[in-house]
């Protein structure tokens, strides 16, 4: 069984990663980053001084979560659309026959999840590479008295120790739980999409919780630390949204027994979601009729035999 997981995951990643669109994506990031670098060189805007040694207040913690949410939305939007198109293509091809005879729905979903994560990682890596190239170009024509190393890299190196590194690794783990949960939710809802034109509205449906949470961050007062600690504490146990608020709680209070319990509960939600999506795919992957959200919820809760079996 493990060999089937590895084999299908490798095939799925190979099919999606070797794609010309990734090259065009890298060129797009490179052009945007170079334009930004040239703008700074030509117009020399003033930048505010940022204290990277402290985020121990609600405003800075919310600012960090804002940035993370925007990055997650940006990369999820492109990845979700690609994964949905992949599911549509699989349903229109002979993959349904392969799943019926050779692998199970769990093999298929694990392969798609790992492919989704790999695709996001490659996309982020291409964006990071483009930014590094743009920074190199900026360094050559740097109009400021201070270098990029002194302004950005040196202050970060100065605060790094084992405790900070552990904190960063923990935050990255929470973000990974967030990404995997969102990708699995996207795969569960994507079964509604019957053709490529349906991928866009379904992807917006998947991202709706992020838009709502972002609106909550915008309209509630940012300087009320007690309010945000209460919100983060309660919302850390809400399915789907929990990883975002766990991250906010950690940025406000650090890793504590409460945070570890919330992370374990969030992982439990993910496992329940995975089992439910497998139930959905056991039936919906093999039929062509359009399914409503109510029908998906019903399939999620009940285990069905494979369609036609």
C-alpha cells in the first residue's frame, strides 16, 4: 500500500510540475520584482525603520498575520485552480478506471495533496528566486547610504538563536497545517466543478473563509490586545479556520500548552476532513451529475460504496 502512495504521488507531481506555466510564472515574478527594484532606484522612496526584534503586541502580530494571509491567498488561488483542473481532467480520462482497479481514493487524495504542496513550494521558490535576482540588481545600483545586508540581513542574523529558530519552525508547521487543510477542502469542493469554467467560482468558495477573516482583521480595533487574545483563543478550535488563529495566538503569546493542544485538535480536524473527502470521492468522483453543497455534506458524513460497485 505504501508503494501505491509513493507511486501515485510521484506520477501526480511529475505530471503537474513539468509544466510550462511554471516558467511563465517565474518570468512574471521576475518582471514584477525588477520593476519594483528599478522604481526604488529611480525614485528613492523613504522607508520606515522596522524593529525586527519585537512583535509582542496586537498590532504587530495582526500585521504579520495580514501578510501571511495575503501570501497564502495568493499562492492558494493559483494552486487551487490548477488542482481543480487536474481533478476535472482525471475524471474525463481513464484515471477513474485506474482508481477503480489499482488504487483507492485515499491514494489519489494523498497524491493530490502532496502535489498541491509541492506546486506551492515550487511557486514560492520561483518567486523567492526572482526577488533575490531583483535584490542583486538593486544592490548594483543602490542609491542609499546603507547596504541591503546592513538594512535587512544583519538585523535578522543578530536576533537568531535556538529559541527564535524553534519559534519560526513552529510557526512554519502551523502554516503547513493551514495549507494542507485548505488544499484538502479545495479537493473536496472541487468535485462540484464539471468543466474548466467552474474552477474559478469554486476556488473563490474555498478562499471565502480567508477573505472573511481578513475583513475581521481590518475592521476590528488593532490595539486591543485583550480582545484579540480572546478571539484567537476561541477561534483556535473552529474547524478550517483554526490554524490561522493558532498562528495569531502564538504570535501574541508564544507556544504554550494551550497552543500545543489547539495544534493537536487542528490536526485531528484535518484527519476527519480527509476521511470525509475520501467518502465524497468514493461516490462523486465516478458520477457526472452536478452535486450541491448539501449533497457533498451528506456524502462527507456517510461512507458510500464506490459508484457502480
